[in-house]
């Protein structure tokens, strides 16, 4: 650890430098005669500079020695960004220890011992990062071990493919068939599904990253005009997600090699198991108790080419039902309902078509509240909204960017949901309808051709 001594007067001017080493630390060999905060300013963040100025003012006005143990003392560890002679920016960590100089009462002069603590700080940061990384790895392992190996493997394969798809959508050039906004909507859908799938497996790193990416997409969605450069700005966030999934894959392979899941059961209920994990987690996060009822919702009941899209749609509808639809225990009891809610998922095959229903026995859709939200939304014209009937009010829920959620949370509030469901269903030549009675139930029905 290198150290040097300098002095400042009562005006905070560096009056004497006892060691040339100090000029090297601050990247300025000629600091004598300059004010200390002026020397520091080019190398500090705005926040740290404000703290430095505040402390120096206190030093002069109160003539108090700055305690090295004070939690508010920025001089305990100054983070300096110095431009080296080679043109590179170097980060240094410096501690300044103040003491009153000789004849202080007459001169008001301070002595400052300047210590370069960069090596110690970097070692500490490295240890902290290693510790945090180890903790994340342990948490990831514990999360993965709660689930069947095939579910985790499927998530990793699907998410890796989805992230590649996002990069392709972001990077490809726009044309009339694929304008920027339409490609952004595709990315919306993919990110939303990744977040849901990651939440099912308690992979918080990925679900949080997807949540943040949704924030960025939501901001873009508010712009009247989008350009290719807007989408390209999302690439660093997507690459961060790719790196996280890659790390999880490595951890997954390590624990598989250790013998995890050698005896995998053969079944056709992976979609239902995945849905149950999601509903249980969302119910816990929202302080609710919910029973999931399966009425034919098994993998083999869904044509292979539709399984991915059906899983996407049912996952989002289940999320909406738990967060928005089903009341908590106290509200249900006050309404003479059972203390637990019921989420019913059904599959039926009729005349060459497959019908998937998602019904909850919650509060139903409040048409008045939806209409009020539409009146306040810039997406609709107030005069037209005033004339809406019940069907038009319900159809507003499928408008891109429209949401009745009052607060933005991890699970709801961006207006990224029913519009994505509608476009996803229609892309596969299907239809989606909704029925609801206030205080009783809400039911969504998707119908697809079987072939």
C-alpha cells in the first residue's frame, strides 16, 4: 500500500505536497496551489463529488477532524477514474486521513495522509463477487433439484432457442412484411413466455432479467414511431440473459453427471405439472389459496404442433386469473365464497377442432372499471368509449398496451398479455373469446383446427 503526505489550508487549497507519489495517484503532477475538490472533481462521480464537497465544507466551517469510521465519510474510499498516459482509463481507490496541522488554531492548516488502497479494494471486491457467485450457484442448484429433470431440460432448450429467436428478430432488417413494431411485438411475446417459464422453476435471475427487458419493451411501445436502432439497443440485455441461461445449463449438466434424475418417469402430464408449479408460486406471492382442476389438459390431448402455443396461452391466462381474477381469502369469505379459489383448465375435441378453456371463479370482469380505464387510456377516443356496449368493452382487453392493473408488478401491469394471446392464437389460425359475470367467474376459450 503506497502512501503520501500533503497539506491544505483553511481555503482547501493544497499548500504543500511532501511526496511526488500523490501527484501520480491523482493523475496530475502539479496539484500544489489548487483546491482539493477541484483536483478530485474530474475523477469522481457526480454523487461522490457532492459528498466530498459537503464534507470539506463541514471541515472548514466546524474545524472538525473527519472520523475515518464515519459511515458518511466519502474519503474512506474515493473511487477515482484516472486517464493514464497511454490513454486508458484506470480506476483507483484512495483513502484520505485528515489530522490538524501544527499551530492549527492560528493557521487552520490540515495534514492529509493519502493512501492508495486499490489492491486491497480489488481483492475485497473479487472475494465478494466470488462469494455472491457461489451463493447464486447454490440457490440455482436448490431450485433445479425441486423439479423433474425433463422439465428443466425442456426449459433450457426452449429458452436457448427463444433467445436466439429474439436476436434474429432484433437484428433482421425491416421491410413491409416485418416492420419494426411487429418484430417488437414478437419479442414481447417471447420474453413474456421466458419470464413465466423461469418463474415456474424459481430461476429468479432469468425471470428478473426478463422482467427488466419487459420494462424496456414497454418504454419502446409508448413511442409513436420505432426505428431499427431502438431494437438494437435491447441486444445487451438479451446477451445478459443468454449468459445466465448458459450458466444454468452448466450447473444443470454438473448435477446430472452427479446422478440427478437418472430414473425419469415417463408421463404425459408435463404441461399440467409446469402449470401447477406456476399457479402455486403466484398464489403464494399474492397471499392466495388456489386449487387447479385438470379436465383433460394433458400433453397427448394437444396436437404436437400446438403444444408450445397452448402452453404459452394457458400460462398467461393462468397468471392473469391468479393475479387479477381470484380474490384473497378474506375477500372471498366476505362474499360467501369458499376460502380458496378454483382455476379450471379443460380440453375438448369437437368436429375436427380443439377447444381449450381456462376458467376461474374469481371476481369476474368489471365492465365499468374496464371502461373507465379505457377512458383514461391514450389508446382510445373518449367519445367512442362512451358509446361502447359490453362486447366492445371486453374486446378492449385485447388492445396492445392496454392494462387495468393499477400497479406495475413482477406479474402484471404492463398491458403485455391478452393482446399477445390474441395475436399468438390468431397466428395459428385460432380464435379466442371471453365470457364473464361480475362477482362470479371469467372464462377464456381458445379454438384451434386440430390439423
